[in-house]
């Protein structure tokens, strides 16, 4: 585990910070980047350096009232504006409002004046003018390696860069300098030696044809910070970083209960359903009704006027709606009412942690009271993925912190004699664990449900028959005849005999 973030007033007083506004990054850095000092963001091509730097400026201008200057040495202002528009940021509008200056510096010997030796004096003048024009508080230099291509004397340039970084500090600029990753050093020309206050590494890796972006704070002078690698996603609304180590077991345990959407199941759970903010695992073999329980759970939330978020990893939203209509569950109605949001995707669309970042984003955006993940076993292609349990642990903790009641379905073995178990090994993390099974008896298949555990409440220890019909789903009361539990057609005959007064089995309790 990495160092825990020091959020004490004394710590904040020691080191003023500038919030980035990027989800998760401020949490990892304990409040943002060092105010009035430079930060180095380095990484290979395509890892997201420019996007992070630009969002740092945009959110600073819009959310913190701190205008910024973006000086670029590779792509043009038009190219950057188009790229940022793809994630919802209008740089042209910010320039019109005097909140942002974009300045493309094409490095040539004719642009940087030579006085005995090459120097960056022209760059100083140009940057200073841009800062004074809008009263900028933030500066981005992207990427400084481009300077080296224009100045062949690297020793002189390093000295000039050291002077540039000192100049930025003296003017109180909160600066982000981006640099290309080197082979034997963090950057190609060892810039980390001069920008020693805060260094962040971005990484874009491909594992088994699935890409994942990760971020790590290598150093942050004068501040506690998370030191692990953190997955991040460049989404439709900018960057989102997943802080792994900041989640604590300090969530509030709520006392009120919510219905599962199945009356018989609520009865097995003390006639009140599950605790709000708890996690429910529904495990079972194929065809036992896991998705049906998830749909019933989501529909019950919508019927209460609560928003539900359904992550479907086997069916499209249209297919899910069609299938559920056959048993009287109209999910499309709740989607039209904006109470249900279905996010359907294949597990191979992203890496495992990218899925988690995307879940975080949707939960923050939609603020659901209920979340269904169907099934969690499909999040990983590998059957024994060691990263799946820690990933789900972070998701469970995140939802608990937000008071979200969650239901997770998981595929288990279809073996009749196997012990009840979750293939992904997360049953110990769950508050309530339901097991669905298929039994073959008298040439018919019978679905059954049992509550393996439910923390903090009295619950039934009986195995109930789980039935689906055009009128919905329910659990059937147990009928016992001698030492046998009657299910299926045998239970129907016993029920008919009771109604006609014929000798029948006794009804269990």
C-alpha cells in the first residue's frame, strides 16, 4: 500500500496547491499540483500528456478563475483546439473570454536569436507577454523536447531551461512541462533534474491486445501523495484517474431497507429486503435467473422513483428489454422516464481497470441509488484473473461510500455436486449472498434459490423454488411430504389437492 494522503490543515498550509479539477488526480496528489512551481509530466507518445496539461489549464480557468497560457512546440493551436473539442472543451471560447492564450512556437534558428551561443531569451519575452496579456496564473510548455531539435548545443539549452524554470517560479506560475520518456532517465534529456518539485509519469501499455493508460506520481516534494500506479481514462468529458489506495473502510452503515423486487425474496430477508448501501451477490450456473433477479432489482428501484444503473456485459440494452418483457418486466418504460440507464459493452472493449474507471465516471455522472453489474465474471476474459478481485473490491468500496445499493451477478459451475462458490472469489466481500441452482427431478428442471448469508439481519435458511412467468418472478413456499421437499409438478399437484380437500403434503414454514 502507498502512503496515505495527508489532508491535515497543517499540511495544506505548508504547501499551497493548485487544484487540477481532474477527477481522481487531486485526490492522489492531496489537493493538486504545487502552486507557483513547475511540474513535469512525462511519458511516451500517445499516453495523454497533452490532454492532461490542457485540461489542467481549462479547468483552472473555468473552475478556479486562473487564466492560463499554453505554449506548444509541436502541434498547432488549431490542432489542439480540435483535439480538446472532442472531450467537450471549447478553447476558442476561452480565448475570446481572455481566460486562455494558445501560442504555437515553431522552433527554428531564425526564431531563437543567437548571441554568441543559442539562448531562449526570445522565448522568455514571448511567454512573458502572453502571461501579462491575460494575467495568467498557469502555464503549460508542451513538449520541451522540441527545443532540443532547434538548438544543437544541449549543454547551453539545459542551462537555459534551468533559467526558464527559475523564471517561472519567480513569477509565481503554476506550470506543467511535458516531456518524452527516456530510456535511462525519466525524460530523454534528464529534465527531471531541473523540475524536481513534482514529477508525474504517464504510461500507455498493451497487454494481450488490450490497452491501458496508467499514471504514477514519482515524486512530490513537501507533500504526501499516492505512489502506486493508477489507471486513467480519457473519456468524453476529459481525464478520469482511479485512486486505488485512498479508499478506506469508513463508509456509513445505513439501517433502512430496500426491496429486491421479488416479494418472496424480501420475505426470506426478514420481510424487508436488503440494507440500503449494501452489496448483494447473486451467483448461479447458466439459465438459473441471475439476470432476471438483477432486472427485478433495478425495476423495484425505478418504481420507488430512484435512479438505477445497469451494467450489462452479455446482452445489448434492446435484447435485455425484450427478454425481460417476456416475464412482465418493462425496463424500457423506466429508461424513457430517465430512471434507468443501461450501459452495455463487451468485456474486451477495455482493460479491466479501464472498465472500473468508466464505472466510476458513470456513477458520478448519473448518481444512481442502485447499481447492477451483470455479470462480474465476464469482466475478465481469463478464468483465473488475479486482478479481478482487487478491482471489484475497489468498486464495492466506492459504491458503499456513496450509499449505493449494488447487485452483482456471477457465473458458477453447473455441477450438481459442487460447493456453492463464486468463481471470482468475492463472496466474502458481499453483505448478502444468494445462490441460484438448477435441479433435475422427475424429468423436469427446477430452479431454486437460497440465502447463503445476509449480514446484520435474520434470514431464511430454506431452499425456495424460483419461478418465472408472464406475470413476473417469485419464490414458492416450501411444501414438505414426509422427508421430501416438493417442487415443480409435484408441488403443483400437492397444492391442487389442498384446494380440493384431498390428502396432501404439509406446508413448510
